[in-house]
């Protein structure tokens, strides 16, 4: 029998219905279709979240991210972290606390990918540490003198983009059994590296964020380009830093 009472959180459809392709509920669906074609969000892994004004738009958990529709999207009040729209029979993405960590630090969009290049880079950094008899925990991915580094901003506490001669440093955190258990180490890495716009997760993928959707997307593309290049460089015996 249909419920007689429908809570506010189950309705509020107006928050996700819009003709504007850049409305977050539409934009998340379009972006995830694009990311699926790049191998970033296949098999339900990965995702993306957008903040607009006081609201955070979040995809459901465990769904085919490339098939999502705007009415599947959750809406959260950032200030008090309460859901003001909750689609029935769905759970919000397990990545939600990690996306919130980026929004708490001023991001407008956060992208999580399961890109194989990101995963391989974390394995190569681990392997190099072990080869040198070191602990891989706490080691970062570092690369320099590659033009695409200029696609990454200098950092939250700085103005402008990195230059060709700057070294890009991407922290790596260790994976956990459950996505939400990554939150503490992700936040610690964000505090330790306040200028980072991406954090790799060992054997898992990467979180990339930006001040707005366009910046998060182009930065995610630049990071992925560099991860892929780094894997190929390693295969050819070329060093990432001089
Ligand atoms: C292939 S399952 C991957 C998930 O466990 C997780 O890593 C992930 O990225 C997506 O979580 P989800 O809750 O579906 O948004
Ligand atoms: Zn994941």
C-alpha cells in the first residue's frame, strides 16, 4: 500500500528538474556519461558531486553511473548536512563524506575516478619505495617538466597555475575496505598538502576537485593525462623527475 505521508526529503523534485544543461542534477549525469567513456566510472565505481549555493548534489550508490537520471540525484544542505531530497529506494554515494571534505575546503565540484592510470601510478610509487628499501606509506607521486602540468593550479593558498618548471606533487593515501573509511586519511592529506587539488588512493583511484565544474573536469583530465604518461614513461625507463 502506498505511504500516506511523503516526507519533504522524498519530494522536493523542483531541486533536480531544470532545462538548464548546467543545472547540477543534469550536469552530474552528463559528466558521468562522459567519464564512463573514458573508463573512469565503469562498473558503478567512481562518481561526481557538485555544490551550488547552499546545496550539494550527490549521485546514488551502487548504480551504473553512466545511466543516472536527474531524478536519481540526492540534495544535501551543506550547512547542516541534512538531506532535503532523497530518492526512494536509493542510498547516497559512499563517497559523500569524501566529497564533503573537498566542499568544506571551498571546492565547487569533486570527481572520483577509478582510472587504471591512477591505480597504476600508486602501484609504481609503492614498487619504487620497496625497491629502495623504504616504506611506501606517505610517499607522493611527483612529476616535473611536462607541459600538461600547466593545467593544474598552484594551489588553494596561491594564485595562478603551475609552471612548466614546477614539480607536481600528488599525495597518496592507503585504501580501506569501505569508501567512507577513507575520510580521515583524505582530510589529513588535505591538511598536510593544502595546495593539492588531487589525492590518489592506493589500488583504488583518485579524488580531484576544483573551484567549479569546469575547473574540476579540466584538472581531472590533466591529472589523468599525467598519470597515463607516467605509466608509459616508467615502461620506457624514463624518470618522472630529474
Ligand atoms: C566498484 S564498487 C566501488 C565503490 O565501492 C566505491 O569505490 C566507489 O567509488 C563508488 O561508490 P558509490 O557508493 O557507488 O558511489
Ligand atoms: Zn571508489
